[in-house]
C-alpha cells in the first residue's frame, strides 16, 4: 500500500503510473510509459514496490548491522533513481516522480491507480511465466481504479 508520506508523489490525478521491478521487461514498460507521458504532457510516477528481502543493501550496511526501514527505503530510492537514468537518460523531457513503496507490487499499483489517468505495466516482470500475463499485471487488470496498458514482452 502507498503510505501517507508517499502519497504526495502521486499529485492530483492525471499522472501516468508505471510499475518497475528492475527487470528488462519492466524497463520496456517504463520507456513506453515515458513516451505516453510526453504525449499527454503528464508527470510519470514510477512505482517500485519493495520488501526488506528485495531491497538493495543500504550504503552503511555491514555484517551484523540491521538497517532501519528508512535506510532500506533510501537504498531503494537511490537504486530506482540510477535505474531511471539508465532507462530514460539524464534529461528525459518529462517530470518523473520515483515512488518506492514498501508493499507488494499489486497493492502499490492498485493504490496508485486511484490518482492516475493511466497505469502501465509489463506483461511479465522479473519472474517470467508461461502464462499470458504475470501475476502483477493480471491482478492490476482485475483491480485497477482506471485504465491500464499492458506492454508485452518482445518475442512472446
């Protein structure tokens, strides 16, 4: 679920929301969403859901040290910012609002869909399956509060 401190990143509706899990498949969705945001002249909110087990190690981590939730959140935000530069370049020409969300991808994207004019996800994320849609994209198709676009994985 998107927390109160993360809600301000969504703004007042009209944004394009895209889910990113750090995979090549979600990078395709992020680039597609960025083009849509440019076309609509809308801000792009990039949601990266995380848990303690999926977050990168915080900068000050060392064996025996247990980082705080804020340190993990900061590490996720830093990694997301670096990944966005890799995906979209230094000056993508649109307003980008990174949104690390300490929750499941399904909860974060459904919550973000309340404020979005469009939600974009890849058909599959980090864990490719033989099904037509991945679990997150399928969940979003069923529960989003507005329109969604599912960007297919090339070669499928």
